[in-house]
């Protein structure tokens, strides 16, 4: 999965089954400030019918382009 982020421009999410060719899904959206912390990027599970749920993630990589440095926030390889 790939999330394309640019400041002050619409964002979108893409997925890939081979890591090379990505397909967009859903509508483009604009990030905004949420209280004092702003938006947060992540992968999560939301289940409105029960109290439990899960998501199995093998790797989550957050890369900031430009002046910021790239940070690996989560990586787990089986």
C-alpha cells in the first residue's frame, strides 16, 4: 500500500500486489489539523460491529521527502 502525501495538496492511497505497479483506490482527500496533533498516518483495523478485530501487517514504512529524513516506523518480516 502506498499513500502519496504532499503539503496542501490532495492525497490518495494506492495498493500493489508486486511492489512495482500501483493502483489507486478511493477518492483523493485533503489532510487537515486534528486538534493540536494534526493527522496521523498508519494502518489500523476498525470494526463497528464487535469489540475485536485485527490487521496483519508485514511492513510499514514512512518516508518523508524533501528536507525531512526518512524514518522506518515499523518493520516485521516473517
